[in-house]
C-alpha cells in the first residue's frame, strides 16, 4: 500500500470536486482496505489536507488548500506522481533532520512510516511521534503562506505547530514571543565552555520585524542555487541569535529561513543530523563574537561574521539538491 497515498490524492484532483468513501474506493480500484482508507481520511481531515462535509452516508471529502500540492520550479517537467513523491521525500528529510538535530530518535524510515501510514513505531516515545507530525504540519502551513507576505501571525502559527507539548505555564507561551530571558551553554571548537545570552524579551518584537522585512524582501536578480545559501544563513542565524521563543527556536529558524528559497522556486536547505555538532559550534561562535543584539545593534551588525556559517549551509544544500536531480533522472 506504500504507493496508495499519491493515488488517492490524484483521484481527488481528477474529481475537481468532492468524493464519498465508496466513490473514492472505486477511483483507486480498492487498492486500500476500506477500514484503512477511513482511518487515513480522518487523519488528513485533522491535518487540514481534506475538508469533510455531511454525516454518515452523506459524508463527502474534498481537497483543502493544504491538500493542493505547491508548484515550484524544481518540480517542472515531472509527472504528477513524481512531483508528489519528491515533495514527500523533501518533507520526510526536512522533518527528520530538523527534529533529529533537537534529539528526536526516529530514523528517516521511521519518519516516513509515521507520516505516510499514520501509525506508531514500537519502542519510540509519543513525544518523538508528535514532533515529526507537528513539523510536517508546519511545512504545510509554510507552503500555504508562500503567496502572501510572511507575518508575525504566520510565525506564531508555525510555532504552535512544532510545539506539540502541552505546557501549563503562562511564562512559556506557544504561538507568542518569549516572556523571560533565555540563553544556552555551549562548548566551542577550542573546548571553551561558554554561555550564550540571547536577545532580551523586550527587544524581540523589534528584532523580529527586522527579520521579517529581510525575509519578505524581493531579490533582484532572483535567488539561484548558488546565492540561496547566503540568504538562508542570514535569516537562520538572525532568528537563532534572537531566540524569540521559550522553545522551538531551531525548528522555526530552519523553517522560516527556507521561505525565500521556496518563493524563488528552489528546494529547501536541510541540516543533516550527523553534522549537528559543527552546526551548533558555528552558530555559537557567531553569536559569541557578535555579542547580545538589541534594537540599537540591529540583527546583523557585522554580516561578514556569517561567512563560515554560509559556507556550511551551502555544503548542506547538497542533500536536497541530490533528491531533485534524482527525480529528474540524474544521479
């Protein structure tokens, strides 16, 4: 049944309307048992990919805006099936790497199974499952936001998607800027133990407005595969250094920094989990050298300090570029 998901969504696209469960089963030639299909439809409704109308025998389903796959330049020339497969591969890799960097123990194969089949992995925590489901949902939100200016509310919606833990603490809000100072303990490449202090809560709204302005800026000429890492690194480092939320800042940075790339029709950049140590060290060195930022310094007072991180991001870009080449019949 691993190839059934694209077949189901292709059936909805062909219908140009809504389908009942029996009609959908006929469209896919009963490739999926009715009980399984019913469970999948319920999951996709919860995720916002489908819209459900009616009750019992009159229940019908149709694609929501979230269920309509985006069109990017890197998808041009591919069949509908290959487009769907490539987008799924990018979602799985992006979700796996971004959550694994934060300590999630699900493998890439586990992540694919959870997101495609809606089932759990024996021996793995509920938290790990919730994190990958939340990140995949955030990617859907991000795709839907690409045609409009990225706003503060978009950032809050992404944060609520990735923050799957229920926290009963007014000082740890989900979908709102942090209320308390935060920082991180790090060990540099020369084995120095350091404490990194992030921007004060009162500075966050101003700094994030500056970041959103840069994120929404029109690039002339448009970004390409060679220039994209510089923009990605700038946005990513700016969010990481501001650290606008009490938690989830890394995942948010890795999501938002890809918006200019996707708007230019380019594939996203992902940070492989196996490069986590260098990734953290480069960001720590950048933040320590620059010092605490505020509305007076601005987010990027010394752009030259981003050179090493930009080179690292350019190197990491190979992972998703390779997926795109393979989809087009390359290596």
